[in-house]
């Protein structure tokens, strides 16, 4: 329309001959019509993405394309988890959700009719996407409602697979409990055990490919290492992981040896969360990283505590941790006696961070200031106004406000803080060569 008006004005003001003016206007009208057509198509595609809950969506309103045999792709954030009695709405089910299709015309239905939001249990949520050619994709995810008094212990093993992995698996099998393995590729001889771990129902999640702290040189180098281990996880288990534990924990200080930015770890954490990952520290430490083959009695004394209803216990799976294997049955028996259920870490909704609520606030503030800086750069004419964009930036799909009570804020006493994390992994540095040696002998 704008071009049409301009053209007409030009014709009158410039006094061109009639035929030239007509031709010009016709060309502009044609040009306008082609843009109008494109805009119409774009609007239709936009309107066509319908999200509804509990199967209340209307019927498809689009003419089908018989040549389209490609089904839509649904990407969810994986298994979901909330605490009983916490407020929720349907947006919880769409956090991190992506639906794509070649046609761009997709109707999405989310069936959560089985979910009892205020009753402990594990429920199914069914996501169905249908495109204009009636190609249908269905994805079912679990939603777990954790009871307020439910006791869960997450047994976690870092640094494997190693010479010890099979022994750990046997104990877990005999005891009929599940665990989570934060894996590496540092003991390449055992890498195929990733498949065995997953096959037995344990969770295989990300630690690091190299376990070389130089990954902390930059965000890019961290992600490069992360993608390499996730490729291996996918190769052996058939699925990629979104759960990770940083080498040294999320508040380690060892990263400062490799970069000069005091906010590096926080920036990395924000980048991970914004990419759909969840990082998991620990709120209970077996102390098996305090030396090689720490005496069993010390490991048992360190691990057997019930500070919280939801406990995440740090242990290691390397050739230098043979006593961890020996201590494991006693540790499992203790938590069984205390009435704990053995869970696996598979939901990005579970938050266990060193620093607790303070860390969450700090990361939100950092994200807000980074976004404000970005928007300031984007519009050079308008100076950056940090307050408004900051508020907007705090609402991120990967934030988990509804599950915050899964972790209690005062964990510092029982968790390894960043100094001890640092020490722990400084020791591990020297340990690693021993582990490698032990493993290569085996
Ligand atoms: Zn480690």
C-alpha cells in the first residue's frame, strides 16, 4: 500500500507521461500483490500453531497437502517433576517445548487429564502434533509429583565408566536400586560400559569428555567438550542427556586458573540453563575424592546422613576408588533402613545447586544484565535501560520456580562449598594419573 501511494504521488509530482506512469503503477501493484500473498501465508502459518490442553482443541482448519508425508517433530524438556501442593498451570507443560514441521501448519494438543497435580505419583502427559496433511506425532512424557514427605536418595557416581563400573552395577543389581552416572571418556577402554549402565535402568548423564580443566578456558571450549561426551552418550544409550555436573561442581574456583573472568562460572551456568541443560551439584559427599581408596569406615560415616528429604550423594567410579565399591552396600542399606527411595536424575526440574537460592538470584540478575547489555548494543540510538529489560529477562523457560522447595536453602554446611570443590578436584588432578594407570593395568 505504501509503495502504491508513493508511486502515485511520484507520478503526479514528477509529471511523467501517462503510459510510463501506468506501467510503473502496474509493476508496483504486482510487487505489492506478491508480498501480500507471502504475508498471508506467513499469517496463516502463525495462526495455525495452536496449543491447547486436555484435548480441548478444535478440529484442523487447514486444507491438507497430499504430498506432505513428513510428520511434525516434538521436542520436550523430558521427564517433569514438581513438588506436591505447589502451584502450577499449563505453561509448566510447555516449558522448553518445541514443535517443528516442514509445513509450518501444526496443531498441538497436550493431554494432561491423567495428572493429579496435588497427589504424589508418576503420571503420563501426552503431546500430539498434527500437521495440515494429517501427519501425526505423539510423545509421552512422565510427570512426577513428589510428596512433601517423600524421601529420595540419588546415588551419583562421577568420572566413570572405569574398571569399577561392573562391580558397582552388580551391587546395584543385587540391591535392586538405581543410580545416576556422570560419565567421562577418560578411560576409553571402558567406554562401552555406557550401554551396560543404561541397559540396567540407571541414568547416564554428562560430566565431561576429557576431565581436563582447560575446558574452562571459555564457554565455547566447555560446550565443545560437553557435546563430545553427549555424542558418546547418545551413541551408547540412544539418547542425549540434558543433565550435567561440572568437573569440580558449579561453584568451583579451579576455573580461575584458565580464565580471568571472576563471573565465568555464573556466565557458564546461565548459558547452560538457557540451552536447556540442568546442572546438578550434591548435598551429601562420601568424601571418596579426598584421597585414593579412602577407608570404607570413613566413606560410610560421611555418606550415611539424612539432612534432607531429597539427598544427592557424591561418589566416584574410578580405579582409584575401590573402597567406594566396598562401602556401597552399607550405604545402600543405611538409606533403605531410613525409608529412602532410590531415584535417578532424569528431570531438568530437579534443582540441587551449591549456593541454593542465592545462586539462583545471582544467575537471574546476571542474565538480566547480559540481556540488557545485548539490547543496548542492538539499539545504539537508545541508551540501555537496565531495569525494564531486566525484569523481562527473568522469565526463562529453564527456570524452575515451581520446584525450588525440592532443595532447602541452607545446604552449605553439608555440601562441598566452592573451596572444598576446588580442593577436591585439585586432588583429583593428581589422582587422575593413578586412576588411569590402575585402569590401564586392569
Ligand atoms: Zn569429576
